[in-house]
C-alpha cells in the first residue's frame, strides 16, 4: 500500500499544482530521480564500453562475427579446392601428353576418333575418380576441346563427369554415383550404373572465352550457381584450364559444389541467436541467387531482393524475410557476396525479449528506488515531521534526532518559542495595566462629567436667578457695544472672564495697575456698566445664552 501511495502520480500532480509537494513526497521524488539518473548513467556507460548492448546490436555483432568466419571459411575452401583442381589439371595434362606420345598423334587428330577418345577416357578415369575422393567436392570432371561427333546440332565435347549420390556418408570412397557422363565402355568396365542423365559427351560454352578468361594470370574461376542439365539439382563449379606443353588450353577440369554439399559444409549450429544461415550469393541486375546453408532457401524461384537498412539488410525471399549482413568477396576472378542472416520473425522475437529484459531491469530499479525512498522517508523524514507536529501542537520537543543540523534547528525554534512566550506574557501584563489605567481614567472622566453637569446646573440656576436683577436695556447695550472695545481692552475683558485679578492682568500684559484702571474706565464707559461685578454678571449671562443657542 505504501508503494501504491508513492506511485499515485495523478494525485501527486494535482497536489503539486494546488499546494506544492509535501516534504515527504518531495524527498521521495528527489531520491527516486537521483537513483534513476544514476542507473541510467551506469547503463549508458556500460553500453558505450560494450558491456551492455541493446539486443539488436548484440545480434548484429554476432552476425558480423559469423559473416567474417563464413567469409574466411569459404575463401579458404575455394583456395583449397582450386589447389586440388590445379593439381588435377597437371595430372590430366601429363596423362594426355603421354597418351598422345605413345600413340604418335596430335591433340587435333583426336577429333571424330571415338575409339581413341574412349581409350583416352579409360586411362583418365582413375585420375578423375581419385581426385574426387581427396577434394572437398560433390563431383569432379574434365572436358577436352575435341569431340567424337563434330556433326551434332549443338557442340559436344569429350570428357568425364562423376557426381556422388550420397554425401551424408562419413567416407565417400566407393560411393555410388548419381551422374556419370563419359564413354559407355569406360563406365561399363567400372561397373557404373547408368542413370537417365547419362550422356557420352557434354555440352559447354567454356571454350568460347577460355583464352580471354585465363589471359591475365587467373588460375581458376568459380561459376555462379545453376541447374545441372537434365537434373533438378543446382551446383557451382571450380574451373581450371588443362594446357599442353606449349601452354595452349586443350580442355578444362574442376570440381562441383552442389547445394547439398554447401549446406553440409557451412551448416551453422543453433547458438545464442538460433538458426543463422550462411549464403554465397550471385548477383544479376540487382536480383540475387546462390547457395545457402539452409535447404529452404536454395530453391527460390523469383530470386532474392536485398534492401539496405540502417545497421543491417533485409533479405526478401518472397514467402519469407530475413535480417542479416553481406560482404563482398573475390573468388578466382569473379566477385560474390557472402551473406549471414536469420529469419525476421526470429530477429523480432529476440528484440522483444531484449526490450522486455531492459524493461524488467528498469522496473526492478524503480522498485528498489521506491523501497529506498520509503526507507529513507521513514528513517529521516518521519522523525522530522513528528518534530514539526510537536512544534505546531506546542508539545515538548522530545528527544533529539541525532541529526546535528535538524537538532540545532529545533533547539533554535525552542529558544525562539520561549522568547516569544516571555514577550507574550509581557504584552499580557501591559494590556492588563493599560486596561486598569483606562478604567481609572474612565472613572475620573465620569466624576468630572458629573461635576461639570452639577456646575452647569448651578450656573444655569444662578443665571436664571440673576435675570431678575439685570435690566434688559442695559444688558443689550452691553452686548451691542462689546465690539466697540479696542483689542487691548477686549484682551483685558477676556482675562477678567477667565477669573484673573487686576494685578494678575497687569503682570500678564506687562503694564501697570494704573494702566489697568485706565482700561477699566474705558471698558465700563463703553459697555454701560459701573463695576467689575456687573461686568462679570453680564458676561456670564451672555455666555449662558450663547451656550443655549449653540445647543439648540
């Protein structure tokens, strides 16, 4: 359940957008990312140094190694077969020259002499048979540039062609032959069974261009794969010229490599990548054919199309496709292509397995990273969160985490907490003191207001009482002539109203008492009064009335 909670990506994204990630999840994401990045770097480095390659690269490396081995093997086998053919050619050349010398005839005189040619074949048969036994071939032959029937519709040439019927035997000595072409008398004397493909002489186009072919020092040529006339089999041939003592080409000899022999010689064992097929390909206008180490590819009808891919090639046989590599090789005088391949379905199956393995590696790494995050979270983050909850709930900070920075932080927070609590207590005391002072001030205010109301009531009472002692005409004259006072006189008037004595007024205004008396005389005269008492009475009445007008 913990793993599922950490892997709830949708809720994590929603929470991150709304309020950000919590400490626990942020820590888990960081640790998970670091572990995955570390694993990715390791995998990249392993891949760069070839320790951990993708499956397709491993397959291509294996095919490339197989291609190199197959190319070397085919080249060595062709050189070996060519060496056997050259030795075979020398033996035939000597035997022919000896036969001509013994019978005192020239090579040209052999034409149309069937009995002489039969006798020559009888002598050369042992060389053909013995060389076929020692050479890595499925058959051996020689053909001379002469015939016993020069009047045939198609050119025929005298010679012997022997081909094994059974290539699965460990020892090919005395094996039966599936094809014999040559003199009837020679074959009969050797006890050979004549099959439907028997012919006394053979047809070939070799002599039409043999001088041109071997004029540049070429020792042998390897033909392309083709159907053996009058059979259903396919084969290719190693050709070596037979020369007389004057270095004239009088014939050709060599060995046959049929599809079955090629298949047996280059059959690959099922290894890590399964059934890998090797092929020796001939090209004709971009269409390939040839011989393969797997029999199912040897009988392609419409040829093979090869398409180049990024790091490989696609082989299209029509009914099946393969993936592999090719390499050019020169054998004799001709250029061929060596190919190694495996079925496309098999190749894709290995790729899927490789992808699954890589996914499993990353999945295991992700699980390990998640477990590591959970462990680290419980080990380090959970105690910190618990401490934070204690701080929030104002509980005791508890024992230390034994993490120096975190313990220092919480010690600092605890010290701050105590400081703020002290400040809060001081503020509470100040608040209580201020409230007490406000209460006292309120009481003083209420007492002062009560006294004011009493005084006001008394003043009103006295004002009403003195109304009867005041003559209205004199009072009106007093009010109307206040504006006649000079500023100095009005100042003296105000000071009298404030309760000051004449002596105090003289000190305030920095004048003598006689001057005050002078001003008093002028004030009394202008206001129509005779004493300071009358002045204060009229002034109080005026203030009383002015106050009532303001209130109304």
